């Protein structure tokens, strides 16, 4: 595979996109924890209740709630309440692309 030496964006273009850089930085900081990555894998492309996340990830509800709050506060997750249940989803489709790429890079079978 040939990698081009010509960048898709110039450094000036990237620097002008300050808002995007800040959002990317917040998102990457928020997901840079093994448990939060597991939560994102559980959510992948659909809504999941807090209890289902707890059951899938295998830790306490209070621990999960703390990590969900971090992800929500950084804009990674969205939530909605239905009766006494809270459902979470990935709020930004760019995060889904990032997760797909991370799975491809880190989770593909070694050749």
C-alpha cells in the first residue's frame, strides 16, 4: 500500500478548524479508558439501557454511571429517559467511524 506524502489538508487548514480540533481532543480524552471503550463497543450503532450496559460490561452500576457521565459530558454520548430507564447512544456519527477504524487496526487477526 502506497501512502501519499501530500496531505489532504494543509497545516493552515487544520489550524483554522479550531472547533473541530477541540471536539476531537475532548472525544479522544473521554474514550481513552478501557472501560469506556468497552461501553462504546456495547453501544456500537444502537441505543442500550444502563442495566444492559452493566450486564454486558460486567462491573457495578455506579461505576458504569460515572463513566457514562464522562462520555455524555464530553459530547460522545446522548441519552434519553423512558419511565425509570435511561438509554444511551453514540451521539456523533464520527465516533462510529473512529470506533470502526480502531477495531480494524487493533482487533483484526494478525497475519
